[in-house]
C-alpha cells in the first residue's frame, strides 16, 4: 500500500478536527471510529474480510503502513475470526495521538501548545493543508447532495462519520438535518463500512457483549450478509449516542499516552 493515498482513519480524524478550536469533535466515540476505520482500510487492502459479524484475516502480508500493520498483526495473532464489536471495543492505547502525530509529521496539521485553566499543559491541532480537508469534505458533500452512489472509501467514511456522531459537527442546526439524515443513509453503500459502523454504535450503546443471533441471511455466523443491510437486530437508522459538548476538549500533553485507551 503506497503512502500517496490518505487512509480512512486519517480522513476521519481530519473531518473531526474543528478548524476554529483545534480540538476533535466527539473524542470518545472518535477513538472507536479510528479502530473501526483501520478495519475498513485493511479490508480495502485485501488483508481482512467480513465473516458474518466477525473479521477474518485473509492475507497477513504487511501493507507498509506501520499503524495498520500493527492492527493486522494483532488480528492475525487471534488465530480465528474476531467479532467486530470486540475488536473495536478493545483498548487502543494512544491511537488518536498516533494519527495526530502522523498528520503533523506529514504537514497536514500543526500542534499549538497552550494551557487549560492556566495550569494544565495542552496541545491543540490546527489543519495546515486546508485544501486536503476541503477535498475530503467535498467528496462527502457530493455523496450526500447528488444522490450518486459513492465509491467504497467515501461510503465507508460517511458510515463512520455517522457512527461516531460527527453529523452535527459537519452539518449543524436545523438546516443540516436533511444532510445528517442522508449521511446516515450512506451506510448501506459499503457492506464492510456498514458492519464496522454498526459495531461502533453497538459499543457506544453498551451491547458489545451480547452475541448476535444468526439466521435469516442477516449476516450472522449462519449465513452471508445481505450487501448494505443492517446487522441482525439493528435498524439501519440507529443513531449513535451523543457525547456531551463539554467532552470536546484539548489534549493534555501530560496524558497523551492514554488518549486511545478505552
């Protein structure tokens, strides 16, 4: 996998960055979304594939991306397909910070040091390559407003953006309601993105420990999933749990190593 293409985790993080404040919207759910976005990226690279509501490694060869390869190796070590909710709900120590550091190294964001309450050192991240952020947003807007089926990468990005609750960040207020609805509907255009997005919402809603029933061709272990269908027991329009506004915080420098942990 060449590094000329931005990965879905990187694009999701750029979407979540608030250009005015340098903070990330929905930070807690974003951590889950980044873990899910890694699964989608690995699937697009042909390294993993869905197996009902589980994820199976089909090609353990490294991609060339160190962060993705670390996730791929962890999946390989499991030895058998793992449920998406268990993978996404597991600890991801420092994952968000890893991607922020990578984006800074690539020149797409820059760190701004400050203090919280005049005491606690913090780091905020401002986008520097605004053209890249605009291009990502334009792809998403086009998929929402034209009704033309998006490519798999954009469909997966839209599904994850909805799953982590970025709808109100990207399309705020009453005027953005129809765009938020269409953002949710894009979940049906990519089976892997849909599987992962539903798993992200399951973890947020506290149902990760409940085994999904198979049968009826709905994607359980007993049969293949219908492309674009919601996993069994889920409505396609399931909404992610909202994170309070005060959770949009700066990153304390002293606690950076804990950012990705659940």
